[in-house]
C-alpha cells in the first residue's frame, strides 16, 4: 500500500485549529484518525477518545491508533494543547510530553516520507534564548522527575504556556534529527492569536490588552482554517524538502514587534 492511501492521525480534533485541520484534510481526500479528550459532534473519520495528560493516556491513544491503522500511517498532526490558565503540570504534560510521547510511539508505524506537524506558538519566537532550560525538560528520560523539577522554577510556573511552546520548538528540531534516517519529516507551525474556544484563556494568560492590541493592529484575529492550511501543506508531499523548521502564521505580528524594537535602538 502506498503512503498516500494510509491515514493521518490528528490530535485536538474536537474544536479550534484541530477541527479546522480535520475538515480541510477530509475535504482533500485524506483518511483521518482523530484523537481528543472531548468527543467531537461530527468527525470525518475514525475517532479515539483519550486523555493525553498522562503517559498511560498517550500510550493508550497510540495503541488504539495502531489498531485502526494496521498497515501504517502517513503522518501525525500534534494539535491538542491546553492554555496557560490550566495547572502548569497539565500544560507541560499535554503541550510537551504528549507531543513527544505520541510521536515516538507512532514513529515505527509511519511510512517512509511521512510527516509530523507540531503546533507551537508565535509567543515562543525567542525560544533559543531558553534552549538549555527547554532541553532539561524536553529531552529528559524521566518525565515525572523532569516535571517536578520544572515546577520548582517560578518563571516556568508563571509562564507555563510560553515555556511549553518554547519546548515544542526545540522538540520539533530534535525529533526531526531523530527521525531523519527514517525519512520522516518533523516541522512546527506557530500561530498568533486565533479565534478558537481558548482565545479567552489566551487573553487571561498573556494579558487582555496585549492580545486585543494585536487584533487591532492586524485588523482581526486569525481564523482556524488559515492555520489549518499551513498544517495541511506541511503534511503534504508539496513540502517534501521542508524539515526541522517552523512556519509562523501570525499576520506579521512578530515581525512588526521585532522591527519596532530595532527601530527604537537606532
């Protein structure tokens, strides 16, 4: 069976960017396996209900996906995530370790030339400044010990969502290198503020005025389907030479803010 006939797995399909991505990929003819804690009202494929906040939940989800795709997978979109208004331990477990755990659990079942796309965030654009701290969590072999150590850091506790997405940026590059010999590509997408059910949580976490000012500057928030289009591209054969990188989908917000900083220093 060719890889094009195999299914794609997508997490976070019950709402927001995950639901929009599933709808777009289904319309493009992909066979889908969706994963979410919440059962979607109408999913265009096979669905796996799972809690990705624990290693056991991640493994159960992976096992079920493998059962549904006995001949293999053509890719994975790690879109599920929780906002910074959730407990920090849950944020790091879902946003970082579920991405790592599910990708590694499914990797042996990916066909050659498969692709993985992780959902990062434009707020993590300066992640390399925190690469060492991110590596301590993201590359740890003992998840519980790593989480316990991270939760003793006041900076991480205060900005758990930001830190989790910085870790996703590092994890994307690390998994890209890890899976390169198997010809499996790994990239990430970094949206700015998007009109999704967790936008209000995003405002509470990052500051309502800051988030609303971004929409005022850009004219609006992003729509989920605009992010879905980039995810679809990275999963497709059209992006066959794009690997280990991130595509920012923020309407130019970070470029504007970065330029403003540079201009102010002249």
